[in-house]
C-alpha cells in the first residue's frame, strides 16, 4: 500500500460492518463512503476558523513526517557509510589524513 496516498484506520467491528452495509446500499466503496460522511460532517459541524486550524494541523503533520523520513534516510546513509568503512578497514581519521 502506498502510505503517502493511503492510510489504514481501525474502527470497532460493528461500526465497520455498518459502514460496509451502508456503502453497499449507496453504491460506494468503503473509502468513498467514509469520505462522503466526513465531508458532510465537516460542513455541518466546523466553522471556517475550525477548517483553518484543521488545514494548519495537516500541514504541520506533513512537515513532521517529511522531517522524520529525511532523518531516517540520513541515518540509513550514515550506517551504510560506516559499514563500508568497516569493511574496508578504514576509519574516519585515516581517511582524513590521506586527503591532506
């Protein structure tokens, strides 16, 4: 599953079974039914200020995910580099000395 586009959620089993039945009755997928229900709920219950806060929180969460992903990639690259040095039996100080 492409986790940049999709997310899995957990709901109580009885809620899931009702959601599946309603989606079937209305000719939608489960995801389509959830989207429709959520959009309806947002329009009915959230003010414009609430929607602005919601969008700001989404942007904040996205930036945090991107930063965490970058940090994980950087750590992975450092680990690979360290492993390469270890395999070649070269440490960082020896390498720096050769560059001079």
